[in-house]
């Protein structure tokens, strides 16, 4: 039977080889040559993961040097074939017109983290331990940046094994128009906001609360330079977080716009009253909380508040991306990558909901 199966495999007659192995399994289920032939059949039919598993199982069960040598050779062929196929698919993805545009890839929590880590390690060719660290437990995580063809290739491969992934070009994220809200002129029955357009023009927008599809809330750190004593009493400058800016984005998918409010730039004096018995002595925090409560009472859409983890993981990659406008006038001493990270996060979330 071994010779018949080998002849069929050498002739690439995999249908006959499968039939013969089925008969062989019934007649001699413990024959080591049969397991080796199953590996060759899986290898020939491009079932590389299955073939790799079969060869590894064979090496654990058999001590015959000759047979072990054949299993190791088969294992090496499988790994080389899988890598060649991967590189070919990646080259095809990069050959598509426009595939070299700057893009990014983000991951969401998988259902089975342990299995997902193993699949992620295979696809990205990284250590399984590192793969576990790169899988988000909640929210969204920026995984990598690069040409969009490559990002799409990895994204589709991850989705195929059950790992939720998002990818986009930077230019696509720029197409979402962000209007900076100066204040609400009215909140009911229809809200009206005075706002600044992406091009800097002032105007007003009237909308229905039912048009708001989701809300994104975030805190962005504000930094200041402080001086402290270092080694040997020498003074040294250090950047430290002294405060946080509150940001609230209203996503309106029907108009493909985001209405952005910020507690630092919101014009409370010109705004419709947000808290009872409001006076000039009412603090900004109380008024801002009044705005949040008003919005929460007006719409039942989901609110996303998991930006901080995304931002911390994205900071090392921001410098690899082209310029992205942030639509935030925070009067910082110098630009902060936290602002760019938030713009990426909110627009990715916008497109994620748009595709659902």
C-alpha cells in the first residue's frame, strides 16, 4: 500500500492517493508510513497548516532516523511553500495601483484570545508571546502603519482567522469633515450649533438628535515644562502632564461629518443655558458636565470612551504617518502626537460604524 500511495503522490494524483490512504488507515491504522503519506497529501493539496501539524505529530511518535529525516524535510518544504505563497500574495497586494498610499491597520478584541494570538503570530511572523501583547483586550489598538496594500493584505488575513481588523488610508480619514463647535444656540426641539468649518469659516448647523449615530469622549493631556533637581543637584527640564482637555465628538454619518466640542474652546458665555441657575461664577467643569448631561438626555446612541489605551499604543507610530489635521485649537507650546492619535481614533471609529 505504501508503494501505491507514494506512486500516486509522486504523480500528483491526489484523489487516488486520498482513496488509497483511506483504505490503508482501515487496514493498518498505526503504520508510521501512513502518517507520513498523509502529511505529503496535505502538503500537495496546499493544506500547509494541517501538513505542518501532521509532520510535527509524526516526529513526536517515531524514532526511526530515516523516517524522521523525511518528516523534517517535509516540514521544511511546508514552511518554505507557505512563506513563498505569503510573499507572492503580499507582492500582488502591493502591485495594485494606489497600494503604496500611506495607511494603517487597527485591531479589535477577538473572541478567543489564545487562538487569535497563535494566528496573529503566524500572519505577522512574530513571537507568540509578543502576539498576545499586541491583541487588545478591549477597544481599538493601532497595530501598524505602512502602504495600504500591505495593510489590507494583513487585515484580510486576520479577518479570515477571526481577528477583527480595520484598515484605511490616511487620505480616507481626512475626508471626514470635522466642525469645531463654538457653542449651542439651541438644544431642543432641534439643536443648532455655531461652529467653524474645516476650512476655517464660521457658520451654524441645525440637525436632529436622531441623526447622531455615536458619541466619542476623550481626555487629551496638556503638558508643561517644569524644572527639577537631577543627579548631583543639577537642574534639568522635564515635561509633565498638568491637566487634561475634555473632547466630545458627535458622529453624524448621514452627513459624513463630526461635530467636535472641547471644554477649553467652548464659548459658554454665548451658549444656551446648560445648568440651572447659571451665573458668571459657575465653573467651566460644571458647565461642561451640564453640556454632557444635556446631550445624554437628548440621544440614546452609544458612547465610546476607550481612547486613552489606543492613544498610548499609537504614539510610537504617529511619526511614521503623513500630516493629519487635528481640528483642535488648544494653544499648546508645541504640537502633541496625542491630538493626532485622537483624530485617527475618532475617524477610524467613524468608518467602522459606516461599514457596519
